[in-house]
C-alpha cells in the first residue's frame, strides 16, 4: 500500500511539473491571393526593351492598362497583401483535486503594397518604375 501511494505521488508530481512548463506556440501567416509580386521580382525579371508579352509572362496580367499624356501605353500592377501571425501560449497544471489551465495569445498583422508602372513604346518596355510600402 505504501508503495502504491509513493507511485501515485511521483506520478502527480511529474504531471504537475511537466504541465507547468508546457507552452504551445502556433504561428500562421496569411496567404496572399494570386501571383507573388515583389520588388525583387520586378528588379530581377523586368528590363527595358522587353516585349509586352514577356512582361506579362513575368508579372502576370496588369490591373490597369491605359495611355499616359504622351501617348505611351502604360501597364499598372497594384497589389496589396496582408499577413497575420498568431502566437498562443498555454500553461496547464494538475493538483490532487483541483485542475486548471491558463493561456495567453497575441496577433500581429501587417500590410504590404506594391505599385509597378511600365510604359511601352511600340510594344516594348521603355520606362519602369515601382513603389513599395509596408505598414
């Protein structure tokens, strides 16, 4: 009987100490829709003199197609992406009769914007500009 009580106490102390230090972190990041367009992609893949078809192949379809004041055909990509990160910590403990748990969590979010403007002369890229922001 004494041995059974000792084993029960050891099991409870083990469960108690293991539960007190346990933390669970969970992270998730929002997924942006469509093709991933970044300033690095624009810098690496787009060059002056590229055809309109090659530019579309590299960046996907533009959001806006227009002509500027000098008559140059202008393609505009305007992208917004959001990212969220979740962190969740949980502590739990076990006591002879009373049990309980506690937890805390946090959410962080950010938004990125990227606007790419490419002007074409006779079907080939002539001017390339982009603006990126994060908040």
